[in-house]
C-alpha cells in the first residue's frame, strides 16, 4: 500500500502538482468508481443546511435511486427547517447530526454534499475522501491555496469523484457558446471581462455576545482558530467579518464568472495579478472586506481577464445586470450568463443568440434551479457510470486560484507575479504569509 505522506509530497508542485490540465479537460471517473450496491443506490449526507440547501435538496430529489440518510448542521434551527422542508416534499424523515465526523464514519454513506461556510470546505472534503466518500463541494472549493493543493492530492490518492458546485459548467448554452468561440465565431480571442453587481445592505457591527441558542460555536469554527462569538456572525455575515471563515466577494461569486472567462479563453494559471479594491459604502458598518474590486489577470500569449465587483452599488446592477462574462475577439464579442448567450460583430450587431430555459438564480441568496440539477446529474453519473465530470476538482482549483490571487493582492496591497506552469506565487513574502492559514490544534488535515 502506498504511503500517503510520500505520495502527497511527490505530488506537491505548486497547486496541482505536475499536472497541467486543459480548461476543457474533464477527469475520467473510471478511477473514481467504487461498489455502491447491486441496485446502484447512492446514499447521501448533506453538510450545511443554510441558504444554499433548498436548491441542492430540490436537485437531489430529481435524481433516481438516491437516498438521503443525514442532514448535518451546527445550528438546531437549520436542522429543524431542513427536516420540515424534506418532510413536506417527500413525507419522509431522515437522520440528523451536528458533528460531520460521525457521518463520515458511517460506511453506508456514499457521497457528501458540502455547503458549509468556506473555511469548512476543504477539511470536510478531504476527511470525506479519506473515508471513501465522493464529494459534491460547493464553491469556493478551498479557503486558501494550500487547501486547493490538498484537495487535488487527496482526490488523486483516494480516487474519489469530486465535483465543485460551479453549476454553469453544466449549462448547455454556455458549452455551446464556448464551442462557437473555439471555432472562431469572433476571431482570435484576446480578453474576457467578468462582473458581479449587487446592492447588499448594511451589516451589523461585531460585538462580543452570547452564542445564539442552538448553535455549536466550536463546531461552527471547525478548522479555524478559536475566538469569542460576535454578533451576528453565524448567519451569512461570516462572509464579511474578516478572513477566518470567508473568502470575500471573490470567493463568494467571482468563482463562477472567472471560471467561465478562463474556460472561454482556454487558459490555465495567470502570470500576473493587479488589484484595485476597497470598502466604499456604509463605511461605519461591520463589513471588514472590500465591497468594490477590479482584478486584472495577465496570461501567457498576451491574453487577459478582468473581474469587476460592485457588491453594494445598485447602479451597476441596473445598467449591466447582476453577473456575466464578456469575451472579446478580433472580429466581435460574446456575452455569456446563466440566461444564455449573445454574439455580436464589431458594429454591435447581434449575429447569434440562445436563451436558456434552466431558470437558475442569479444574485439571489441561496440559488438553485435546473442548472444545479444538471450539475448534480453529472456528478451521480460519474459515480455510477464513469462519466466525465463537468467540473472536476483538479480543473476547478485553477479557477479557484484566481480568487485567491485577487484576495492575496488585496490583503498584501501588492501586485505580484505567478508561475503560469504550476500556479506558484513568486513573491516569497506573500506566499509565506498567505499560502495557508493557522489551524486550530487537532483540526489540521493529517498526512500520516
């Protein structure tokens, strides 16, 4: 039996080891396959029952021969809501747990659906793979670049099917537009601009307070270093209260559009990142992250990707829409979002379009829709039939790295260069400070 420490050490070169993958690459699931029973039934556990849960549950109920055995959350009222929703939809009940470790130890569970706060994602996924589970991992797949590295190496070692929840990878219209771009419908591609606009309101200022009734605060913190509870951290605002739990708006939403931009241009890692960012709105509230960001990525062969974020300015949302990606070529441009795509010539005349019927949510909290269902179907098909994943983790972490680079540039206040061959940050001081994070004792991912 191969030694895991030796395997991971040999595999670790930058973020994804020596494997340089095409953005069109879809990992074969042949190596992922495992015996799941003579009737092909897949037994699921859901970790994280918050805003994303209803959409994920609805999609799971569209799947055939799938059993839900557990709901897991650190907050009692989240568990209660999930149970009521599930019973109302199915007239069934299921098991509940606050501690995911108990579920991971259950050999009957085939797959984990992870929709926790960001700081839990890689830890739960790696522990799940170690116990033989397949993983559907909501974005962002990692809290930092080291965790991206671990995810890929654990997947290679344990041969599990691991799909990130960037569901637009399963959009027929997006795939169709990518193929048109590949075939030269707007000439040679030169640049992509991704954007996210919203009108998020004020958030409460953090004040040390009693832990809310029903919340296991220690389990909520999980791998993060222990700290006192501050109001109102547990309910979504963890995203905006520093870097202990969240990854900013880039991790929250740029994950999607930057992935489409990278896919469209057929690029891997960038070689440089520049960021202009700050908190521009409600200056006296509890939001400690940037709410406005312009991130610029330079790639080999003079290709470029920009990401523009206005989290709290509705003007841009009204003028441009909530989210999307524009791809520029020598002979025209293309606009892609969850509603479909449009292709234009240099004069701005529309030459082709397609409207999606998926009805996937855009900037609404929680999300869900037919696109998520397609992404789920692809995930389960990869387990049963060795189908290729639409967003395998070894490719997903490349898009995720762009999120981390943007955050690192914001936090360090510096532009920096990247090795485009393996994703390594070339500024040694930035890499030393931000590549990983400090973990609570006993919560690191064990290499032994």
